């Protein structure tokens, strides 16, 4: 990725594909739905297929012969399991072939600023997966947090040395004044905050509402190196329509509105 100038960026089709963790996490997805999703992940040669742990064997089989990694989720989506259960789940997922592991923190403990608990849990899970050659992404669920919590979590993850900090699960719905539930997911201010307060070697993943090529290019310009997406086909097809090839291509993008009330 080349440095940005205004709202333009130089990318290749390969770089865009390798920004994407193709998300196959909705609770209603059947095995047939998962198989179709894995075919999409393989066709476009994305970074990973993000799956629930019971699907690791299927994902490994279907992705065989490709460079698409299997990315299971741990404590998903609410992070409420005990640390011991999360460690067991994470180690089992890594041993079964999960190469990138996305875990959800204990959100209540973070809000209560019980940082020793939060740090110990992340460190133990990181140790459990790295000994099997896997890497860890730590999901904060930013919709539930204040900036001070996000900053502290970035510092903790930097000290531990996890691979990624991640904004959201995509399922962190917050009850609004009218009784309805909604979420913003990844937002530009939060992504800037996470990039600023994480060590340079810690990567940032944007998840929750990154739905278009413009969204992807904008977050890429902020230093984000991975997104979680269900709209992989639309993003990749739009990239081709916009003339992005395997050669470095300069493309302009529509910036995300920082003040938007909905998720992007």
C-alpha cells in the first residue's frame, strides 16, 4: 500500500483481497451456507475465512490448496465465558488448525476497569494460541466502551504483544432510548484512536459494518490492515470495475462520514 494523498490510495487487487477476513458467523448459517461462503473465500483468495469453532474441520477441507487461513472465534460474541473456558477453546481451535484466533474480551471487566483480570485473560489466551503457531486478534466491542477503555486495552494488548486489536464482533448491539437495538461497529474516530495507542507492530482490524470498497480503502488509508466483511463479493467485484488490477493502481475513494450516526 502506498501513502495516501487526499482521498486516493495506491493498491493492488491482491492487497484488497488480503485485507479481508470473510465473515461466516451469523448464528442462522447452515452448513450449506458455510460451504458457499468458503467457496467465496477461496475464489477471491482473501486473508481468512472467519468461522465458528465447530466448523474448523470443514473450513480446512474446503480451503485446502489455497492460501486462505482458517480464523475461528473464541468467547463469541459476548466474551462472557470464564478465562479457563476461553483458554481451553482457544487452544483447541489452534490445535485443530485455526491459524488466526479472534477472541472477545470480558467486556464487563473492562468497563469495571479490572485491568489485571482483562490483561491476565488476554495473555493466557495469547500464550495458548501462539504455542501452536497461531496468532491472536483481540476484540474490544467498542460500542460498549468509552475512549479511555479503548486506549487502555490498546496499551494492554501492546504490552502483551498480540497480533491485532479489533473493533467489534458485528453483534454488539446497544439498546437505544426508543428501545431498539443498533450498533456502529468500526468508526473512523475509534480506528484512529486504536492506531495511535497501539504499538506500530500491533495491527488493527475494523469489523462491524465495513460494507463497500470505499469503506475498505478509507480504513486502509488510516493504517488498518484487516477488515471483517460479509460483503466480500461486492467489494471485490467493485474493485475490478474500478480498474484495480494486480499492478499498483491509484484509486480515489469516498471518505466515511465521521459524524454518521449509523455503522459503516
